[in-house]
C-alpha cells in the first residue's frame, strides 16, 4: 500500500516528483526497479515534464522545468511555434522533448534542423549530454564510433533515432528525409523556401510533429506567419520574452536585461530579449534582404592570412578615428556576385600598424583594387598605402558619394549580388543603418535631403568598408555586376 501511494503521488504531482528525484538518483537499483513499473512507464509516456524531471540531468543537477517550459513539454499539439528571447532555456526544453519522444515512442525519427551545422549541434550536444548523463538512457544507445556526433540511435526494442543536420544552401542536405518530429531551431533564420518546400514535406507522410522555435528576425517568413496566424493554422503559440526566466535569479535576470538595454540599440534589444519585431520602416536594409544573402561558411581569419595565400579581388578600408574602429574587408568575385571573405576591425590601433597589415594582406591576396576613404585624416593614410605600392582607389566622401555608396549597397542586397556569412558584428551594423529625410534651408529656399545614419551605440565601420569595396568593384570594367535573382 505504501509503495502504491508513493507511485500514485510520484506520477500525479510534478512538484513531489521534483522533490524526490535527487533521492531516487542516489539509489540507482531502486530507481531502475521503479522505472520498470508499468504505471510509472505509462506516466512517463503521457507526461514529458515528468519524464524530464525523473530522467534528465544538467551539469547543475536535476532538470526541473520552469512553469512555461512545463506548458511547452506537455503540449501535445502537432504544430507548435515559439517566439522567444535569448537565454530562457529554450534549447534545453526542446532537447528534453526530443529525448522524451524518441525514448517513449519506438521506431520514430526526431530531426533537429537549424540554419547552420554549428547551431544544429548546440541542441544536439544538449540532447547527447542529457542522455549520456543518465546510465538508464545511455545503455539504450547504439555506440558506434563517430555516429554520436550528429546521430543517436537507440537499441531494440526502442529503435528510434535523433539526428541533427544543417539545411544546406538550398536544403540539399535534408531534402527527401522523413521525420516523426521535426524541430526547427532558430527557425526565422532558415530560408523560407527551405521550410515550405523541404521541411514541411518531411512530416507529411508520417503525420508528424513540427516545432518551430526562434528569436524573431523578420515578418515575411513562415515562422512569423505561423506565429501571427497560429489560431487559423492550428498552431499552439507561445511568446517567451527573456524576462520570463528567473535565471539564475529574478534580480540577476533584471540586472542583465538592464545592462543589455543600455548597450545595444533599442530595436535589437526588443528583438533579442523581448521577442518583439521592431518597426523596420526607417531601416535602410530590410532584414529579409539581408538574410537572403547569408550562406553558411567561414571567413578567412587573420592567422590563416598570415600563413597561407588566397585568391580575392577587391578590398575596402575605413580608417575610422579616435573613437571609431578601423575596418578592412575583402571581397571575392563569384560570377555575377561578390562573396565577403575577410573582415578586420580594430579600435585604437595606430594607422601605421593597420597600413602594414593591409600591405601583408595584399601580398597574400593580390587584390585588384582597395578602396580607401581619404576624407579627413584619410589623405596621409592613402599616401602611405600608395607609397607601399598598393593598388589604392582613394574615394573622397561627400554627401553625394556617401548616398551613392549606400544606394549601391542597398541594390546589392536587394538583388542578391552579395554573399555574406552570419558575422554578428556585421549583421548588427547592417540592421542598425537608418534613413530619414531632413529639411535644409539657406534662409531663402527649403529643400529636402536624404540622410543615412546609425544609432550612437553602434558603429558602421564594417558596413562602410563593405560599401567601399562594392563601390570600387562596380567601377571596374571586369567587376561590373549583373542582376542576380
């Protein structure tokens, strides 16, 4: 009778299960015997939150889901969309649901897809660690050399598997696969056409689950459309701002969010932490066009440049100033487009040192032209670079030239004439560019002028260097772009 009372309470009261979980783990034989009880097994299958509390562990110990995580874990809807801020434990709760589904539903495939391999691996690493920290779960895994890096397969009679894959440039790495549960991590960053034409068919034949989780990035995307139209499309919809998670404490979380709000643009803060899309009406480059140009690849780093030779074509150099970083970017021609292959940004480095680096970079890259801003303090820098024998294209930045630079930058993004990687600083600077119209008067007449600017707590040096490189590339007969669609 006492054993039956314990099991009834354990399976019906999550708080009670949390309170006794550590004690159960300290008595592994009794724990394993409990796990063989059919009433417990049925409760674990019915309740992913109970499964998580009793069987999953974190580096800090037991995984006790917060109330909002419990709501998600227990949601049995086959369509779920979660618009979330950073650092709320969304990777952990999604990993927990993936493990529960694979372990308690024999013969299923759980597929984790993110925008790139490293993002897919973040969740998969969490899955693998949570499984391997529990000997009961670990011994059910087929151990094959190298396979647990991207795939975990359970032994018979479970026979389920959990796989993590990037989508590839056009969905080529996942096309044709099927899944019983598909988790799209940072879904708003996966190309829309991959979600609609590659991911959705994966679960059609299996009548499977689709879970999309992401911080919001732009509205014209299947993820945000599912969030906005959740009721109409049959989705369970969750909105989790970063303030919802008292991690490590409520006071510490509030302090962290206040610090972030003072350090980054308000629009980025609302996007990243409040999970709210900002108004892009004054944004020079739409997030949609920026993300359409992103591919999953690595830039050449500085050490590689010191040790090896590479082929590239055009460079752009913004010397910066006392309070603004200097930036040097390099582009490589790829047919009708240009690929960003190198970025160097430094604050406070002597001009002579930066010039010496560009000389070294030229020896390694053999660029055709390097566009340099010679306005203000730029003229002596240009002279120094020319004296070193570099193929310098000096550009005097007037109001008109600045507008021309950014007008062409906009065209390159809108027509996908440019390929970039998801460099964090670059993306922040691109999204932070603003435009407005100002009245100008000489006392007699009033005219209007278009202005391009950035918030005071964000620099634009990398973007400006990129605009210079694209501008000089356009000016060269062999570097003229044609439209790319």
